[in-house]
C-alpha cells in the first residue's frame, strides 16, 4: 500500500473521531479535539487527492469512516448490534476494497 493510501486510511480514522466528537462532545477540550480531528482528516484526504483519483479517495474515505463510526458506536456507546446493519456495512467495505483494487496507483506525480 502506498503512502498516499495510508494517508486516506488515517484520514478515515480521524473522521471517525470527529463524527463521534460532533455527537458526544460536551466540554471545551472535547470540542477542541473534534476540531483537530476535522482538520487532520481533511488535510490528509485533500493531500492524498493531489496524487490519487479524487473520486476514489473520497469514496474510500467516507466508506471507511462510516464503517468505523458504526463499529465505534456499538463498542463504545452501546448502540445495539443489528446483524443487518453489519451486512450493509460489509457491503460498503467490499465496494471500498473493490475501488482500491481497480484504481491505478500513480502516486509518483500529482494528478492534474
């Protein structure tokens, strides 16, 4: 996996952080952490989009973020485990990995 795809994965992890922060933050430092997560996630995604196809980067960013958010809500905040929800999230992940497999990794030069 190239450095640019690793940036997309890390950006997705920070996306999970800010989505949870928007829902659950109450203290000033939680809001500050949420803002940091927003900045880092978009910075990394936009930076990776300079070297990879932007549509694919965004789809993977959102797909991984959705997956991480659903799983985090179940594990950390007691959201009910619904098997059908897991099936649909798995379908999103299959699509994300499919996009990654068919996308050309020309990350040596900027996409213009």
